[in-house]
C-alpha cells in the first residue's frame, strides 16, 4: 500500500536502482499532497476500482473534455422503459380480473427481461468497462478535435510496462520514431518517462539497458487504464493523430495502508499516460466550446 502522510520514507526498501529516482520523486510529491479524503476497504477490489474510476473521470473532465451522454442515456432509456412496462402491466391487472390480464402480464414480464438483457449486453459488449468518453476542441492554426475514450479494469497479476501504439497519421512532434516505416508501431515506456524523450534507436539492440523498471509499477493487484486518443480536423474528415495506451499500476501505489486514496498520485499518473499518448496541451484561450 502507498505510505501515509505520517509515515517516514526511510523504512522503504527500493531494490531496483532504476526505480529509485522515480520512487523518491513520487514520495516527495505525495508528501506535499493533502491527506486523503476518500476512504475505501483495502480488502474490496471492486470498491477500490470504483474510487479510482471516479478520480480518473474527474481528472479527464478537468482537462476540458466534454463527456459523452450516450451511455447514460442508453442506461436510463432501457432501465425506465423496463420499469414502466412492468408497472403498466401491474396497474392493468388491478383493473381487470387475473385471467383477462394474463396476456398483458406476459407481455410485461417478457418485455422487462428483454430490455434488461439488452441493457446487460450493452454494458458487457458495447461499453466494455468504459468509464469516460469525451471530446474537446482546440484552435491551433486550425480547429482540431481530440476524441478520448478511457476503459479501466483490474487484474490480480503484477503490473507490466505500458504498451503504446501509434497510427501512421501522427504529427511530426508526436513521440513516434521518425525512421520507422508507415505502419503501426508499439513502444514500451516507463510511467515516469516522457514519450518525447524516446530515442530513435531500436529497443532490441544488444548491450542496451532496459528502459522500464517494473519495480516502480507496484505490486499486484493491478489497476489498468486503456486509453484511446484520436485527433481530427475538418469536422472529423481528416485524421491527424491516433494512439492507444495500456498502462497499469499496483493499487498499492494509490491506496495507503489505512484505505485512503491518494488523489494527487492518481492525477499525476493519468497525466503521464495522457502525455505518453501524445495529447497536445491546449492554452486556455485556445479552447473552443462545442
């Protein structure tokens, strides 16, 4: 678990020298954070995930992304429709005899289960763990729109180095290898490494040290963030940038021994994932309301 504000960092052992700098930097940053407000049960992984999901959504909304209302609208439409269908069948059965109301009751029961099954299928196969979908518009010599989709999950396995995939349609300033062919490429990054600092050397050359330290990622269980980012212009007709990032951290990096959720650490981690995905920062005057 992440250390509490009252605990000293002198007793923490960092066996991996590559993780020493990033870990000490994280501890210094956490020392200046306010005490955790949100408390969770450290034995309940579902409760921890829900708390982290709320912080991820809050941070993305703070980045001027306008959340999509598609999924909440589907939930409300299917949920209320099934309830109204059931209530209508019940009220009808009160006005007529039971035998006369049987056809309507059958329709109500079958319709209720059909609508609830459709809602379950939507959450399972369409949303697929999605916690945020939104977009924002920026003016940088032209109007550009960033489309963002965030999907989260948990795993009992130890966290692995982040996986980043870029499409061929990237800006020259994006962290892609300029010498790579015009094809989708995958890159492994450490959480503390900016994508702008990636050297243009192949990662599999002999004698090169590993760029990623798994010790800095924490221990199992793992909180995973799947981030899909695309930037378009000309009303979505021109694709400028597209990337996908899968990053994970041990939940102990975000939750201390007392169950306090370190909001500052979560926000710094999500900011790093956005940077690795190639999200271009927009000035306040450059944002354009939808």
